[in-house]
């Protein structure tokens, strides 16, 4: 069992990394493999709404999203981390995730994310955290991904890594979140061995609200 830890910060080893690394170490204690995937700090294009992904099976823009999707398909769970920018996720992370989730859906590669447990983690100097968590959790809810929680909102506070490490409650919640993720993954594995099948999928119905 493997969990992909998505670092949506432009800083490879900043505050968001500090939270994800605490999760990584706790998952290891639970015998769950994990890797931190940093999206980098280069420009990431937003979705063009061209829907080419439905025809060619991948995003038409080549800036890392397609490589991420190919890499992500072999993971059993996901934790997406982002710093808070203006009470929202970092712009690069939003553009990246918009295209990644849309491409997976439109190209009928739902098995990348479908029914796999996910969680969001955010870091902030002070405020805007709950709005950002709500924003990120919507990616999971619309993709039928069970949302894993901690004992409090999944956030850490600080301006530097040293500050984040002093947020003892926040760091503790990262460990609790990691154990909850490990527990859920082990339950899924036990269910598979017991012959429990995934929910039956229906063909998608689109309803417009214009008469």
C-alpha cells in the first residue's frame, strides 16, 4: 500500500513540506509506503476547457500534469498539501489539480482516483486555512474519494519550518491523520480479501439548469 503526498507549494521544503514529512514518517511507522511529489515552481497553465483530453486521453498541455497522472495511478491513497494564498490554495496547485482531476474524468481514467482515500493539508502563517481545506476537499468529494480526517482541521501554522515544528497541536494532528489514512487503507485491503466489491458505477447523467 502506497500513499502519494502532493506538495503544491512553490517551495520544495517549506512549511507544507514540513507537515507532509511528519505524515510520511508516521505512515512508515504504520508500514505504509509514501512519497512526496513536488509540483515545482515553474508556471502551470490553467485548464483551457478545450476538452481535448476526452479525445486523446491526456491533457493537451505538457507541463507535468500528464506525468503526474501516469505516476499517480499506482498509489492507493492521496494527501494533497498547499500553502494558503489569500484564503485559498496556491495558484499553481489549483491550476494543476483542476487539470489533473478533469483530465482523469474526461479521459475515463477514473481508476486513478476513484474510491481511493484522500485528505487535504494546508499551511498558513495565520488565517485562511478552513476556506482552503474546503476548496481542496471538493476535488475528492466530486470524485467519490473517501475523505480522511484528523482530530482537528488538517492545518499547521507558521512562517518557517521552525515555526511549524513549534505548532505541537498541528503536528500531532498530522500524525493522527496519517494513522487514520493507514487504518482506512488496511480496511480496504481486508475488504478486498473478503471479496467485497467496489460500488457499481452508473453512466454519468448531466442535467443543465436551463429550460
